[in-house]
C-alpha cells in the first residue's frame, strides 16, 4: 500500500451484515420483504404512514440486538491512528460505526436514531417508536418522521463529501452494491480527480470494474487487514 494522506471511505449495508443487520439487495434482504416505493419514498409515507413508521420502528428496535463487528472497530482504529485526513461516509442508517468507536461519521442517508419534525424541521435524537405519533420535543406537534433520506430526496452533507473527495488520494468503498446514486457515482468522481480507488466487498459490486483494485470477501476480514496495511505503510 503506497503512502496515502487523505482517505475517503464509503460504507454500505454490507459492513453491517455480519452484525446481523439485513442488507437491501442480498437474498432475504430488506427490499425482498418490502417494496422500496412503499417504505422508502415520500409518496409511500404519504400513502401509508403507519406502514412506514412501523418499518423504521422495527429497524430502530433491532439495533438493540446487534453489535458492531471487526470491520466497524477497525475503521475506528484507523480514525484514531491514521496521521492523515479521513472522512467516513456511510449510506447506513444504523449506529454501528458510532458504537464501533468512530466519531467523525457522515450519515449521507440519515439515521434511524434521529427524528425529523415535519412541522418545525427540528431533528431530535430518537430511541423509541414513532407509530404512536409522539409529540415533537420542540413544537409538540405529533408530526415526527424518520430522519432518513428516501428515494427522490436529497442526501445529506453532499458539499462536505464533495470537498473531501476533491482532495483525497484514496477512495475506499466497503460493503455496498453500487446500486444507488449519488453514492454509487463517488468512485467515478474520485478516479477522475486522481485518487486511487479500492473496493472491499463480499462480491463484485455493480461498479467493480471502475475500481483500480477490488478485494472480495467478508468485511470483518478484509477491513482489519486493509487498516493494518495502511497503518503499517
Ligand atoms: C437523489 C436510506 C437527487 C433509507 C436509502 C436513475 C439513475 C441514477 C439515479 C437514479 C435513477 N432513478 C432514480 C435515481 C435516484 C435514486 C437512485 O439512485 N435510485 C436507484 C434505485 C437507481 N437516488 C435517490 O433518489 C437519492 N437521491 O438522487 O437526489 C440528488 C442527487 C445528488 C445531489 C442532489 C440531489 C437518494 C437515495 C437514498 C435512498 N435511501 N437508504 C433506509 O435505509 O431505509 S438507499 C439504501 O440502499 C441504502 O441507504 C444504500 O444507500 C442503498 C444501497 O444499499 P447498499 O448499502 O449498497 O446495500 P445493498 O444491499 O444494495 O448491497 C449490500 C452489499 O454488501 C452487496 O454488494 C453485498 O455483496 C455486500 N455484502 C454483503 N455481506 C457482506 C458484504 N460485503 C462485505 N462483507 C459482508 N459480510
């Protein structure tokens, strides 16, 4: 591994798979049990808010039953010990990067443990349910929705991500199928900007041929080994 000074990491559902959180597109995944249109779009929420609130309530509750895995803790070690710049961008809405010890995390698709009030726009930490229409902690209106980015909505912190991509010399994609934009386009952008690009995934993603290098296997093995390489370089 050549010496690098500025790394951008993008993670997807695959990094949490070994912790027991369903991915979206693997067999048995979330999108097999629910249609994207029904549970991950503003239209689906308007059509059947109880279905959507129940879907996210169940996923939020399930966080109590899972633990971060060696891939999450390896990225936290990288954040602690890497002397250069590091930005961890995740598409995941779970809290396993935080619980694995990472502190600088860009949740570009939001978080299960955050509530967004559709009346006053306040975001509040949220651990429990929304289907019972609890009052917004600020304006008291019973109008909380999951603070996640649905299809057709604009991902969060895009400017911060773009800025980090501009200067990075290594872009690493971990556990994502490369099926959803704009995240799936980051590798192309990084490459165009002169960064080296590395894919760490269980199997080749949709964009695997774009990466300079791709390693395939479970994140809990690939990520600690890669972190060791970077820190030992
Ligand atoms: C936007 C949050 C405009 C909610 C999610 C046509 C062309 C291009 C784009 C579009 C298009 N039509 C529509 C669009 C836009 C659309 C899109 O991309 N649609 C797709 C379906 C074509 N995108 C949007 O709407 C986005 N917004 O475009 O706004 C804009 C753009 C830029 C700037 C300004 C404005 C918003 C998309 C966000 C949707 N929200 N999640 C929730 O979580 O419920 S998406 C959801 O799926 C995830 O967040 C994630 O982002 C995405 C992909 O999932 P992955 O994480 O990759 O998981 P997946 O199951 O797919 O894959 C798992 C991978 O892990 C696999 O490869 C597997 O091999 C691997 N794996 C499994 N086990 C392991 C493993 N790897 C390692 N170890 C293991 N053990």
